[in-house]
C-alpha cells in the first residue's frame, strides 16, 4: 500500500501534520482500505489551530457581512463546479449511491444551505436586534469571539460535512471561524471541501484561518479541544457515547456544545389508518426504514401498532417486505458491528427477532433488513433497553393493547428528533389522536402526521433537534436558517451606550 500523506490546514497553510499517528479510510462497497494515509493531529497542532482560530475570530468579528456572504456563495459555486469529483470521492468513501443520493439530492442541498447562510449573513436576520429606547438599552446577537469546532457525522458526507455542511454554514454566517474535524469515514471528501472553501476564502480576502482542518485527534486531545478557553463552541453530530464524553468535558469548562446524538423516531399507527390503507403504510415504512441502508438520524426505528387483526397483518406484511428487500451498503465496518451489538441488546431486553438480525456475508459492509417485535407490557417492563438505537435497516414493532397503553409507552419514551402519528383521513381516529398526541409532542422536536420521518427540509421553520438524548439541548435546531445560526452567537447588551458607539446592527 502506498503511503500518500494527506495535509492538514492550519493557520492558513496546507502542510504536513505534526502527527502522533495515522489511519486509513475504508471503501465500504469493497471492504478495503483506501491507500491514502491521514494523520492523527498532536496536542501541539490542536493548540496551534486554536491560537490561529482566536486571531481569525477577532478579524471576522469586524468583517463586512457582505464579504462573509460572498465567501459562502463562492464556495457553493466551487462545489458545483467540482461536483463530479466530489460525488466520486464521497461514493468511494461512503458507499452511498452517486445518483440520485449524492449528485441530485445531497450536493444541491449543501449548496442551497450555503446560499441560505449567505442570505442570512447579508441581511443580518440572525442578529435579532432589540431596542428599549426609553431605558436606552439595546441588545443584539454577535459572534462568539472564538473558533467553532465542527465534528460532522459519517452519513451525510456533503450536507453535514464539517467543512461544508449545516453547522459550518451556520457558524460562518455568524462571523465565526471554523476548526473542522473530519469524520474519519470520509476524510478525502472533507479534504476536498476544505480545499474549495480555502480557495473561496482567499479570493474574498477573509482571514487565512477562517477554516482549519484536521482529521483525528487522540481522545484526550479531542476532549481538550472542545473545552479549551479559546474555543467559542462546538457542533457535534454522531454517536451518543462520543457525544456525552465531549459534553461532559465542555460542560466542566462552561463551553457551549450542541449535540445531535440518538433517536429512534417513534411512529404511532392508529387503527383507522391501518383499516384504511394498511398495505400502503407497509410500503412507506419499508421504504423509509431501509432508505440509505437505514443510516438516517430520522430513521423510523420504533413503531407502535394496535394489538389487533389489522396490527398483526401489518407486522406480517412488513416481515415479508423486509425479507424480500436487498440490504444496502453500510457506511463502514463499525456500523455493521454496531448493528450486531444493538440487535443483541434488544433481544436480551425481551424483543423477539422476526427477520434478519445478522451481517451479510461478502466483502461489502451490509446488514440484513431486520424487524423485532415486543408487546406493550414487555416494553413497559424494560423501556430504556428497548429504546436502544440500531443505526441501520432495523426497527422494533411494539404491539399496544389499547390507547391507554400507547399513552403509557409514549410517556416512557426518551427524547427524539421526530414523532409521527398516522390516522384515518376520514376522522375515525380523531378522538384517539387527541389522546396520544400530547405525550408524544413533549418527547420530540418535530411532530409529523401521515408521512415517514426520513427527510429534513432545509426550511426556516424546520426543527432538527429535540429533547435529550436526541440532542444536548431542546431549544436549538441543527437545520433551518437563520434559527440554526443562533447556536453560534452570544447576546451582547448595550446599556446607556452613546449611539455612535453602538455596533452597526443597532444603529439607525
């Protein structure tokens, strides 16, 4: 295997890393390592990036918002001009289909987010100025004064990439520099995105350390990174175990950290909906749960059904669909191994395996389409373990005895990104809907009716967040501009300050 070392971007310079180790990404379709060596950055390198990021933060704080907007727009245009190479890189590293997933869906979403962030930077809508003229007190949202660390997930190599995705766009729009830590599942894609972003920043004349890039750090160095006095905040999307470790470190230091971690996304299907269109609902469920090999944070992994003839017919038909479907390629070996562990935890907690439950033989990383089942009584006897997230084409079906038990199940749910209720379109389920909606509403960030939760529109009204442990804080969203920008801001108040001394956003 050749030893081609990827550079890091520190303080505006592409250079060889002062590394303390190395790693390789995998091609999950082939089950082989990709012959490019990526460095593990040392503590010395991380501290250098923080120092440079602090300098950039001071410069960006007074940068003309029009320049920030121009940078984001130029970056979006460069992504589009290099779409072919980016799609090929992301496909090789993730196994996700070139088309339509990467080329026609995710890449346009990414450039659209960047342009929405540019519009927000230009119009200043994220600043939310408030004036109390009588008391001569004024307030406005402002940059944090330090770099934002962005740690992206493996399942969206473009739209949630640490060097191009939603957290990146939100942080930059608020005039903060970004230290991007690449997801080790797609380091080459992140490297290419960072090259394009750096090119755009140079063209506009932004501070050289507006974006910095590293790929991996030792665990203790990563914890120091998110808690360092110079850091402004962190945006993290990934596993609950990693997220909680980072949160503990950031919390001890009083540093903001915004986490998207775990969600089973409960779907409640009421009796009338099953009677009206049960077969169609099976198709919707199968398509949503297995889309992208089930590797969406909004995957419908927990379905509550009535323990009735219609409910049992749904289960039987769903098992047939899951058995007949071809398992998709997973993002990596770790995901496949994690599914083995998650299914074992669910069965140990009392769930019955209906189909699947094992890795698929062959070089590609795949896992069988899997359904498990449990009664409402069994769930209520062990609710925590039976909410174990299986990040892949796996779902738990819960057969509820009656409406009262459905309410009890929902009250035992942990926080989730989404919650869905399917009901009869003619109103036959309205009374039951009114009973089950309130407890579900309190457990989720986004309440959905009559459609599966996969798919997150980039809309100003979107909430891609939810109560813990879906996220670390229920008051913020990772998608939807300008609201998602507010995570990376500080509230600045001016009391009796002369008008000419107020920041531009508060004048006039």
